[in-house]
C-alpha cells in the first residue's frame, strides 16, 4: 500500500495481525489489509469491495500499541481489529495513527 502524506487518511479492514519482517531499511511489520479508500491517484478507480494489499510499516502505534494488544490477547481489541473498518491517518507531524 502506498504511504500517506501529512494530513491524509485512508480506510482499511485488517485481514491479518502485524507480522515482523526484515527489510533493507530495518525491521518493519506487514499487515494484510482490504483497502477501501486512499487519496493517492493510483487508487482513484478503487472498487467498492476494496483491494487486498500489504501495509508495510514501522509506525509507533503498530510497533508498540497494536503488537502489545495482540501479545496480551486483548479479546475485545482483537475482535474489533478483524471486524471494524479503520482509518489510518498521517498527522501533520508525520506520525501515523489508526482509529476505528
């Protein structure tokens, strides 16, 4: 999935939990998503049912918060992770945030 610029957001449904991967740029996480909306022009013809993609990230919220919730087996969060539609936002300071 393409990255977001500051002030942009996209909508996804999460298909998998974060999986650690090693890249030439260090440790990151891969998450399979169903992309429902994205501001980048390459997704302008995105179909209503979305497009399955991989979100590769090392953002703090995934690296720390989300992985901790999975490690601690937070049942309510895990249920929401797989059933809810989530908004991924790139804040003006460049930080990534997710909310349902």
